[in-house]
C-alpha cells in the first residue's frame, strides 16, 4: 500500500545535505503506482519521445524460446537463450518483439524509461555472449522470467546486460533504466551506471521519471516535506488575517516545468494524496486522471539530433505518444495514444490462452466520436 506518510520514510533514507548533481534534460516519461482497497494495484505511466516509436501491443506466450541480442549487435541473435516462464503483454517500439511497458500473468509490471547521460551497460567478456542481452531487451526478459520483485533482484545479477547499438534508434545504444512493481505492491528501480555497475534500488516512493540517478530523486524529494493537500490556515500578520485567494495553497511549493526532477516530485504527491478506491478496476480511471497532469503539450520540449539520446536523437519536439494503466490484479493492460484518446484494453488471461507465437496488435484504430444529438 502506498503510505500517505511515505515522505517521512524518504526523509530518513536520505537525511543529510543535498548532493549536487547535474540536472538532466526533460525526457518526459512519468510513472506512479496506486493501491486499491481490494489489495490490487494499478501502475500508470506516460511515454514521451521525439523519435516516433510506432508502438503496438504485443502478447508474448509462455513456453516460447527467445534469443537475446549478443555483443555483435544482430537483434535476436548471439545472446542469451531463455524460455519464457510467464506470458506478458504491453507496448513495444519500432516494430521489435520487445516490451517497453507491460505486465505478466503473475502481476509483475514495469517499464523502460529513457536515461541518457547516466546509463552505462556491462562489457561482455570474450566467449560470454550467450549470457548477455541488450539493454532494450531488459524488460522483456524480466516480465517473461520472474514473478516478484524479490525474484528480479536475485536473478538479474546472473546475466549480462550490454550496450548494443540499435539501427532503428539512430544507431545509438538505448540508454534505459527500469521501474518494476509486483502484485504485493513492492517497487524496484534498476539502473546500470558507472562502467556497467548494476544498481537495484527498493523504491519506497513507487514513482519513476528519468535522469538523474534514482538516489538523487530521493534526496531532492526530501526538500518538499512542507507540501500538503490539507487546508491551510490564514497567515497571521499582526492583527490581520491573510487568507489565500484560492484553494490549493498547501501544494503551492510544488516545482513546475518538465524536468524529470520536477515531475518526480509532482508525481509522488499526486500519488500519495490520491483517494484509495474500492477496486483496482475502478483505480484504472484514477490512474489516467493522474497521468493527465503529465501529458506533454506538443511544442513544449524541443529535441535536437546533435544532442544525442535526448528524445531519440532526432530534430523536433517530444509528445506524449501514449499513456498506459495496468491493473496488476486483473491483468488488464489499458492504453490510449496521441492520435486516439479512446482507452483500449488487452486482457492478458484471454489474449495468452493457446498462444504459440508473439502476437502484434496495432494501435492505429480511429477514435470514436459519438453524436449526442441525432
């Protein structure tokens, strides 16, 4: 359950002076985890990018043999071979059979988030290519191999995650970090940094955005202990009482803008103060409403091919390509896209039944506009 007093725990974790770190450019993906009274959880996130990822829904069956990408860089060749233990569904990118975001049949869910300037993956020793996968295959491996956060923590050190350039990604290494949540509400952040060091961070906030590294986000969040959704009393100035002209004064200190550091703080307080609804099915709608606060207006963030991994290395601007809400209890993956704001859903239990190969489901359906007056 997401504690309303979690900011106290965060402060204890990160007590001490704020360490100065470089602020990352806006790479505006944001995620939260919401509890329901029936014991379920809903994971919501937005996906923003400059490069069009042309996402589809994919359904991966259990019992499928998968070959990871080895250090030579041939996608789906030369790497670790594993058999999928769990079926999974979610959104892919660039026509590839990989998950950017998704859930498996044990209620383990998560997503890849852009992490340029900080991600550094593991070198592959000679002859060890068959133990390796590429960074962009990391979530697919996790969701098809593990049932819980604890299993992820035990299993990931056993493989090598390498930095392989991807032609469809501007011939760059996709610089990602990962957020993972299980059906009990445990959350984990996975980051490969500093020459390929694997960092596994328990995540008491259940929130993730982009760079810098996760510990910086915790230190930064500790500065906002004064923020509250409560009604604030008027300010007393001598015998004069000064009341705010509008409601919401307790949230007046939240950071604005599109930087990942600012979005992390806003997402934490939006999640921590959200009402807890009776069921996870009802919480899906709440997740979409919260994620509305992170929808990126087109033209707000420009991207440059000269800047490298920011926005996928293209000239243009970032948009919210899609927003998802995953019901971890009922195993239902909901998504809406930039072109079509209608919510579409895949029921994993139904979609994986009898499936023998990866299924691709397009997201190019036309939106339905209903005439209210005949």
